[in-house]
C-alpha cells in the first residue's frame, strides 16, 4: 500500500466523548478496588447486548487514571485523597454514527455509564460529550 485516500462520507463534525468511573467502591479508603478489566467487561456486555438487539453502540478505548483532590473536613482541617478511575473515551465517528443525533449519543453514554457504575459500585459517574459535561448519580444507593 503506497497511499491513503479519504473514505467517502467519513468527514463530519467531531463528537468526542469520555466516561470517567471510579474503581474504588464507596467513598472511604477501605472500599474494594476493582481492576479496570471489570470496567472493560461491563462495557463489552453493554455493547454486545445492543448489537444482539440490532441497535447502535459506542466503541472506544479504556485507560486507567487516578483522580487526586483536596478536601476540607467539617472541623476545618484540610486533607487530600486519590482514587483510581477507568476512563472510556472515543468518538461517535461520522461514518458509523451519522444517523445518530446528539440526544441519541447522550442517551447511549448515560446507559453505558450507568452499566459500568452499577458493576463498579459507584454512586456517581462523570460523562463528557462534545463541549458538555455532566454527572450521573444513583437514585437508590
């Protein structure tokens, strides 16, 4: 192969997404720490189920990260903490997802984020799509 050419109908607006989900169950340092593989399996199950039903799904890649932050206690003392996270990121590529409008992509992101959050025992999951970001929270912890 000597060169490349643009695939017809593959050019379109960039629709980048990211789901960040904690790998430590609960908020305390004693919570179980899940392996990123468990997040990958949860995403694969979600994708496979949607594909089985003939529906669209989002593909992407996982990376492991760590959130670091400072906090203030009710007594006024400052502290810091860190938490391992799984980051699922990708793009709703124009060639494969041009028939999906933004609300449909957002609904899929929310569905996938909730599926991963349940498996990893998370009360919150953070989602970013295009130029927006939001947090999903469990309704009945």
